[in-house]
DNA sequence: CAGAGAACTTGACTCGTTCAAGAGAACGCG
DNA sequence: CGCGTTCTCTTGAACGAGTCAAGTTCTCTG
C-alpha cells in the first residue's frame, strides 16, 4: 500500500518512533473503525502474528494521547477506536447490537453546543451520543 | 423523614416490592447525585449496616430499568447514578477531578438534537457530555 | 396466617485493562 | 557504519468493577 510511508511520516510528525506494531495498529484502526481492542489485536496479528496484547494496548494509548486515533467508550461497551480525528463528528449507538455509526456534526464547529457558562468550567469538547435502534435490530417496526 | 412513605409509593407505582434496601438506595441516590456504586454502598450501610454489595447492584439495576434512577457512565469512570430522571439535562465532566455537574438542556425537549435520518436508525435518546476543566482544577489559568 | 415467588446474602468468578521487570529495537551521534 | 541511550515490546501476573449461582429470607397475595 502506498499509505505505508504516509503512516510512518504521520508517526514521525507526532514525534513518535516508527515501529511495526504502531504501523499495523494504525492501519487496523483505519481499516476497522469503531473496533474493540480485541478486534484490533486480531487484525494486527494478521500482519504481525506474534504481537502481544499489551503492545496493542500501549500503542493505542500512545496514539490516543498523540491524537492520531480517538477512543470511544459508550456505556456498557468496551473501549473502541477510530481514526477520524480531524473533523467533529458524533456517534449513534444501537442498543440492540452495539453497532456504532458515524454522525456528522449537526451544528458545526467543535464544541458544537453552547457550553455551560457556569462556575469557571472550561469546556474543551462536547461529546454527543445518539442511542437508539439500528435498521437491522428493529424488524418488528414494520412502519 | 416525610419522604419515606413517598419513596415506598414511588416503588409501588413502578410495580416494585418495597424493601429496606430499595428505600435506602433510592434515598442515597437522591442525597448523593452522581455517586459511584461504591459510594452508594457506603451511604446505604449508614442506614442498614449489613447490606451486601450485590443487593445494591441489584437494586440499582432494578431502579434503572424502572427509570427511577438514571445511570451515567463517562469514559474512564465507573458507573454513577442520579435521581433526576424526569427532565432532560446533560452533564459536564471535569478531566481533572472527575466531578460531574448537571447542565440544563441547551436546546429543549428530548432528544434535544436533530437525529440522523439515515438508514432506519431510530434515536430514542441524545446523550450530551461536556468535557473540560472545572474551576477547582484550573488554578494555572489566571485569565 | 400460610404459601409462592421475588429479593437478599454469601462467595466465587469473569474479563477488560493495567502494572512490573526484563529483553529487544529505533534513532541520534560520532 | 556501529555504538549507546532510551523508548518499545514481551511475558506473566495482578487489579477491580461488575456478574453469576445457590441457598436463605422476606414481601405480598389470598
């Protein structure tokens, strides 16, 4: 893939060392958005069979801290990761199957909602989560 | 307390049996909004010293299912509970100390944001979480 | 007041995630 | 190009919030 070098450069730009696990994790997150750590571990092992789960956990933390991936943690779910970091978008979570779908920001720039002007609370992010039922999980609702 | 009978009636209205643990948990959630399960267990034990943690977990699940309390689960935090269920409000979470503050809904009725009209996804709740730093945790920011 | 079924106690256990120590690899510098 | 420092990965154990399961106790109906 031509993006292999790009990923290396991306890491370097973030002052991170370029290692195979990091490249593989980055690629896995891009290829499988909203995946759990376990899913990502499996995906990474397709590329590097021997990676330890700890390595993936470490890499994900580093990438998250460097803002190269974004961590999502809907209630009742394990942590999930996605590579869309430069735009402001939200998520819809299905209560039935747990599937997560991207939802473009309904208002505009982040934080896309008016912040509480209260007692010195400084908002740096407004997280919006839509809870509901996806098409596959609502067969009974025959409109 | 005069609310003792009210709480019993509240449970009965929800078709739930009235037990001391349930009354105590309900009172604890009302008295300590945004508390963790562990905190609630301690609060309940002030009233009924012998309650098992399992009982509190059970009661919280039942009350949550019956919509008498609401469960909040910010990323990186344990589950927390509150008794404000009949209005639509959101939360501000401090990245420093983890404190949670109520924020009245900025738009109006729930779900207070336009839903994704996409592929048959039916939204029943829009959860908004403001992330930032509370007054106590930002002493360095001397405007 | 007695029976049925829900609720609580006790104690073990699961599972995602983190901690810790040592071996190995990436990168800057000579 | 090779060396050393420092960060990264491996291995294996540990943690902790929450759940499961079996048995006893209590609430409520008739």
